[in-house]
């Protein structure tokens, strides 16, 4: 292992210095939670009796308090493929816990909504704030003080960040995340995308499109493209919060079950009464957060984590920003090309050597912090892959060479010398662009803009042929405070058609277009958002007008409206559309009104929490 790369060291040191006061306050609170906070030993007889009344064979152990009791927080539902496997996990975990003399109870459940189901629908306006709701649900589950540790069952987009934000309020407890794995590969993602684009052009029927989608999303497990859900799993490995190698083992396999058993046994070993106490608050530190960002960049992961990772960090008293991402991106090479950045899916990535290969390469090159406190040993233990030998779980070293260099490469011969996530800034604000799937000749787009307040307006204009030209498509009033910052993937096929016709096209929005954004330049999360903030001032995006020349440049880090300053200053801001009603969106008005900007995580609950502590 070589010395740590100087850029990674400098960024980490800056984050540590920036976070010093908040981090110290957080750790002090966690120490007090362990020493003086409510726990099972301090519960009254009535409290305790309520807690074990339905515990069956585990009643005696829970009653006497002589063994660890594990709280299970689950995101199970059987409508979403990624979460359906969790249905049987609690009963398995209880059996595995008894094998090592401890007990387990389901502490509570949290919602798990799917962007794939709500994409382009009204329910998508609830998506980002479901993360805050999940965090609150996790806190409620663990607030019963019946537990000395926790296992968190969650896998998809907002679920993992939400679980962690909530769990970090109980950071004195050892905690492990348990994934369920991706579904086996079905119809190739590239073929699915081809048919989507044909449908957008009117060259495929709805039945043909549905058949392609059903052949791609065909069973239990996460979607197989490398979007936010699978990026979550990668980050949990790079932060050391999984049992090593857990992320991409398929559901319903013996290996998957043995990894769940290993997590249950391991949580018993790192409990607060043992010699190897590993509380979540100490595992998630500044170096672990930087490791997560490095993993994201090295694998071309989802830009949604430019929102989620700052939110997770805030919950642990750590402050990171997009400048940190940008500087790390210039230091970290791109080692993986997983769809939409390449042809193969996460199963192909895993077969090529997967996360174990990536961890080994990064550690050996001085591009990853090796001295972090993980739940599974040391960071070096994550440079491995789990295997069954005579039905028993073992780990073997990650392969020395990639098994498929079209998907996975070493640091010495990367796909790109940088990680492909850039900060853009200028008179339009600050934004993120993901370049790893975008051809370099499209990193700079300068063209007249066409402005919309809704993605359906974009599709109407597309179908009418109004966008058949060089254009920067602007979709505004899509930020957290405006409508909950929905994903705009409904636009991907249409924008792809325009680009394939030879036009120079980009998307510019204060909304989201995450990790499956693909080949069209997408300048996203623009902050401040168009909707006026608490100070009553609209973001710059509200002052753009149709036909203004806009330049977005990933190479120079620019997001600029080429409008004379005097003309700009004389313009009134655009009037925001009224808040949409229906699908329960009105119940989330509190979250919208109090959410802060995307660069801080777009969270109402974290903003409110920081105002009182």
C-alpha cells in the first residue's frame, strides 16, 4: 500500500477542520446516550414487560437482560422487487441470533417507495422526502430502548440514506446494514433503452415497450443497472457497514443466506459490552464519508449521492460539499463501466471482480482510507469476495486481474483518469454533472434555452418537433422546496432521440436526473433553486427567458447564462406554478417549506435539527 494521495489527504483534512465543532458535539451526545440515555436496564418493569410480552421463546433472555437484544428495522414490502426478499429475514435473523446466544426483535418498519414505479408520476414528488420520513421511522423504531444493537434491512434509493440518518441518532449502538442483492440479469439494459427510445419516436408500441420492461425487471432483487440503489450498496461496502462482499450476491441463494447469518453473528461480537465495541457513530467518520465518495467516483455511481451523502454526513456531525466531490473526482480514476456507463450490469460487474477488486486497487494505490473502523474488520478485509466451501462461508482474495476489462480495470489502466462528477458554477448557481457516460465532445454545450416548468411540457414540445435544434432544455421549479425534487428520467428517451439526430442538447434543472442519466449532458441539482427561499429571493434560474444563450461546460466547470448584466438585473423572476395537490403531496408541505438546498442534502429535518442543537 502506498502513501495516501495528497488530494485525498487534503480534502479529508479540510472536512475534518470544517466539521470539528459539529462532529465533537455529535460524538459527545452519543457518549451521553450510551452512559445516561434510556436503555433496557433502566426501563421500569411495566416498560420492559410491554417490550417482551410477545417475544415467545426469547422472553426469558430479554427479561433478564443477560444477552444482547438486536433491533431489526426493516423496509420490507412485497410490491417492490428489491425489498420483497426481506419478508423472511426477521425469522432467519432470530434463529441466527440464538446460535450465538443473543436475541432479536423487529423494532419497526419503514416505508420503501420506488422511483421506478413513480417515475414521471405524481407520487414521485414524495420521493426525496420519503428519506426524511424513513429517518423518522427508524428513530421511532429504536426509541423503545429495548436494543443494544441494530440490523438495518434496506437497499434502494432513499431507504439506505434514510435508515442511516435515523440510525445515527442512536450512534452509540453497533449497527450493520444487510442488503438483499440484485435480481439476476434479464433483458440487457441497453436493449431496454433502445426500445424506450423507439417508443419515444413512435416506432414501438406500448405492448412492445411493456414486454421489454417486464423482461428487464423480471424478479426479486434490485434493478440491475448501476443507479442509486446499487450505488448505495457499493457505498456501504466502502464505508465498512456491510459484511464484506455482501452487496451484489443475488437473493434466494445459499450464499445470500450465509451472509445474513454472518451479519447477525458479527453484530453480537461488536456489542457495547464486549472487547470489540464498534458503534455506528465511530464507524461513520470523516474518512468513511470520503471513502464513500471515492467509491462513487471510481465506479461511476449515481449523482443522487451528491445529495444523500452530504445528508448522511450531516447526521453524523460532518460537513461536506460539492467542491469536495469535484476535487476528489480529479484525483480518483474511473475503474468501472456499468450500465448506463457501459454495456454490462451489476451482475457482470460482480462477476468481473466487483467491489473487492475496486477496494484492493484503491487501497494499493493510496486512493482510499484504510484506517477506518468497519463492522467487518479492517478496510483491507473488503478487498475480498465471499464464497461457499462445503456450504460454509469463506472469503477469498479479490482477483489480481479483472475478469472482464470492458467492465472493470485496474488503477494503472483506468477507463478515465478522473471520476466523472464535476461541480459547475456561474451566474446560474452551483450544480452537478456526471460525465462518465457522456462523450467528451458533448461536455460543453452552448445553445439557446427553452424553458419549462414541468417535464410533461417538455415531452409535448418534443412530440410537436419544437426541440429539433441545438437546445438547452431548462426544467425549473423542480427543487426540494418547489415540489420535492422529483427525478426527471421520463425525459431521457426524448433527449436521447434529439442527440442521436445530431443536435447539441443538454438538460439544465434544479431537479434530479440521478445515476441512470446516461449519454445526454444533464446539469442537475442547480442551487439555489428557482422557487424563492426563506429570504423571499428567487434563484437565478427564475430569471432565464426562452432564447437566452446558456453555456454548460464540464471541462471548465461553468453554468452560465450569456445575458447582459443590466438586462438580467432588470428582469422580474418567473412566477412559480401553484403547489400540486393529490396523492398526499399536501401532507408533505412541511418538508417542502423547510427543506434547505440540495448541496446540504435537501432535508427539512436536518435543517430543523441543526437550528436547535
